[in-house]
């Protein structure tokens, strides 16, 4: 099962490495990783996505929570949450038909065109991982994907739940 872990940690050299060490030593694969400082510059929020059953998810929570750099850890997938990911994608549009199809799909997916040249469109799209994958699939059907980059998922719990120091 897909699990999203949100970790509030010290913004210090080696903190991320120690957390990733827990995953690599136990043989847990990381599907997505997103980390950035919070409004308090001494802290960072790390969002990790991995595949894990209930037992492994519990082990991850316990082992990561033991680390000295970690202030709080929670699993977002256990309750209502909001998650988003960003993708930048560049496609080659060599014909007017391809250009029109790309523009139509940009509107359908509520993406945004960032750059246009005579042969390429560069776009950004945000949403769930499924939405981004669907957008990339549609773009591949109507144009040649030159390159793409994805940020990884960021997430927050809904309502009163919050990961605070």
C-alpha cells in the first residue's frame, strides 16, 4: 500500500542522510522525496512516499522517530490529507495539429504554458501523482516529450491535525 510520511526534522547537515539511512538499511524503497525548510528556518519538512504494509509502516514510524534529528513524524495516508506534486514537461510540437492538441490538453488538465518556441512547449502542471502521470501519457500521445521533471509529493493533513515542533 502507498504510504505518505511527513517528517519534521532539524534543518542541519546530515539530517536527511540519517533518515534515508533508515530506509536503505532496512531495504525500503523511496518512491518520492520532497524536502524544504519550514517557516522556522531551523526546521525542515520531509515528505516521503513508499510502498509498505501496516507492519512495515509502523516500523518506519518507530525507527525514524528514534533519530535525534527528527522532532515529529506522522503518516498522512491514515487520515484526510492534501497532497500535490509539480511536473515540468517539454514537448516537441512540429505541426500545427500537434500544437493545437497540446494547447487543448493544457486547458483540460489546467496546466500552464511557461515557454513557447517555434518547435517546443514547456508546461507546468500540479496535482496528484495520478493526474501528472495522466497528463504525461496524453502529451506522449499528441507530441514527443523532450524532457520532464517532477518534484515529488508534498502533503499536509487536513483540518486541525498539524505536524508542529
